[in-house]
C-alpha cells in the first residue's frame, strides 16, 4: 500500500493509494478485470465505490503529481548545505623573463560560510515546496474525484432515464397499434393515428440522444481511469443516486476547513511569501570567507646558495554593509505576503459561502422530493391502480390505460430529475468541502 504523508499543524494526512480498512466506501472485493472476446477487446467491471480507487492506481496524471513531490524532496536534500570549499594553487617563476630563477609556489583552501539565518531560510523554503507539492497533489485528487463522481451519477441517471423512455416507447407502441386497429373500423380518424405515430418517433429520437450522451460520459470516465480505446467499462452503480439523495449532509467543522487542499495551498503560498521576506533580510550580509594559505619561496643566492622560505597564513573576509541593500525588494516581499494573507481569507470565505449555498439547495431539493412523493407520485400511482381496475372491468379502452401509464412514467421522470439534482448537489458539496477525500481517503494519523 502506497501512502503519501503531508504535515499540517502537528498532524499527518495520509493519502491512501490502495484499499485501506478505513475507507468508508467499503471496497471489499478485488477489482474484476476480465478479458473477453477476441483481439484486444477487454472489459473492466467496477462498482461505483471502486472507481476512484482504480483511478488512483491507473490515472496517467497521478504518477506525474507524485513525481512532483519526489522532485521537491530530492531538491530539499541539498537545501542549506555549505558550498564546496575552494582550493587555490599557484606557481610563479622569473626564469622565462631572464631573472635569477626565483620560484614561488602557493596553496590555499577557503570556505564560504553564510551569515545570519540564510541556511535555515533555505531549508525552510525547500520544506515548504515539498508541502506545496503534496497539497497540490491533494487538490488534484479533489478535482479528479469530483469529475469521476459526477460522471458516475450521470451514467446512472441516463441508465434509469433510458429505462423509463423504453417503457414509454412500449406504451406508445400499444397506443399506436390500438389506434391503428380502431381506424380500420372507423372509430378514430387517420389524424389520431398520425399523432400517435409522431409521438412514437419523438420517443425513439429521445432514446437515441440518451444513448449518445451516455457514450460521451462513458468515454470521459474511461479517460479518467486511464483506459485505452480497446477497453469496455461496466459500472455497477448500486442505486448510487438514491443513496445520495437519502443522506444528510454533515456539518463542516474547523478541522475540515484547515485540511482543505485549497486552503493548504494558500497557507503554503503565504508561508513562502513570509520566508521570502526573511530571505531578503539575510541578503544584507554577504558570506563570511575563511581561508588557509601556505606559500613556499625559493630564490638562488650567490656562490650556489639557495634561500628558501615557508609561510602559513590565515585569511578572514567579512562583508561590511555600509548601506541597507534590497530595500525595494523587502517592501515588495511584504506586499506579497499581505496580498496572500488576503487571498487566504477569501478562499476560506468562498468555501464557507459555497458550502452554505449547496447545503441550502440540498435541503430545498430534498423537501421538494418529499412533497413530490407525498402528492404527485401518490396521486398518479392511485390513479393508475384505478385505471387498471377500470380496464379489467371493461369500462375504459386500452388507449386510456396506456395514456395513464404514460402519465405515471412522466411523474417517474420528474422524480428522477429531482433525485439527480440532489445527487449532483451532494457531489458538488463533497468536492467544495473536500469532506469525502479528507475523511475517507486521508484519515488523520499521529506523526
């Protein structure tokens, strides 16, 4: 099981890239991956709960997002280290210019040492870049999960809508056949038959349009899962929309806001700006250079004698700032920090505002759904029962019965539309709060 750790206020967020026992989506079984047919045609069967876990393991961008974290960690290993020492070696001789053969050999070793807190600031900057890459990874997962959840909800809705439309098609076929037979004996006019035939064709066109839309959503979902064109995808939705429509939205607490990937990103941006302020302040002082020098001098004397001298020296170079440099850069870094502080507050405010908007919408839609079930759905169901009894007793004809069936299916369609709106609202709420990602895929762990 691969895990990614993100430090945040003494806590560790653990992103599970495999099936974890704490994952509340209850992925209990191994993903079913079956090759069927001939050639390169394969089919992938997943439940709606397994799709995101599969995407974590196979989406082509996940590895790229993870590599950005690895890259930041690799760069951090060199942060705050001293520069390599420098070695100086020199040799001087006046023999080439006709001198008396004087030779001088010098060897030096120097080391630059940053003054102040330059190294600490550099290490802090590198650590913040790691946290930024990790938070960016979480934010990308948040958007990926939202996209996948919406596609699954749409596919489930289109499947149910398609079932209703096929029932309508079957009803209208019966109506058309009944009217056609009645026209042959002069009970109805050809106009009635033509209208029924037109309604039949409209329903056929609607079903075809649903099929096209369903394929588009299926292709988008396959792309999110990293599946090629030679793969077929089967999603077992398990009435996912109806589960969502029956669930209450939990309250978004302070912990959820603090761990929101977008909030984390802006907090890190603020920390980087504040670190830039400290970095500019350390630039006032240059580097302290410490050096050790050895020199050997050899000079021929009269009557064959040679004068040799050995010297050892210590060198210390200390910068002395006579003025205050980087004043403009210092002011600019302060302004950047203030701007990012404002942006962080705006992000938190926008999340809270959008969460409240979606919560109110969710409550209103659920209230509307309850009213629909208690009024329209109950009434149309009762009317259908009465109509079927009347038809069985021979008091009404087949046309009247089928048209009552059509009204019932229209009511079911309206019910389905509201359920879809509730499901999409809850998915959007879960995405804007990152609630599902934080609680189901990033449980808190002690460092």
